[in-house]
C-alpha cells in the first residue's frame, strides 16, 4: 500500500450530481406535461389528507388518554374517601359492637 496519495474521486459528489440531474429532469417533464403535473398534485393532496387524518386520530387518542387519567384519579379519590369513612365509622363503634362484627 502506498502512502501520501491524494483522493481524487469522491462518490458522494457523483451521487449528488445524479440526484440533482434527476430532479431537474422530473421538473422539466412536469412543466411540459400538464397531465403528469395534475397527477402529482393529486398524489400530494392525497398524502396531505392522509397526514391530516393521522393527526386527527392522534389528537383523539390523546384526548381519550387524558380522560382516562382523570377517571383513574376520580376512582382513587373515591376509594380513599371510602376507606376514611370506614375508618371513622369503626372508630365510633363501641368495643363490644366491634367484637361482634369481628366474630
């Protein structure tokens, strides 16, 4: 293997040039062919509609998740209140009544 050589060929430059050439060719074809332009516009509109539908479904899902969290919090609050009420009632019962309940 030799050292001190210079790299004169860079593949990424060729790839960029080909990509730009293909893009320019596609734009020229679209400008000359109105039917292809209409088809491309239709495809773009369909893609945009699909993105809007996806966004709407995500928003709906997030809204549902928020309501679920609220419901869980309400259920936990109810359970805590019930336990506190039960503890207060047991504290009020005389010890004799408490013994009857435990038997």
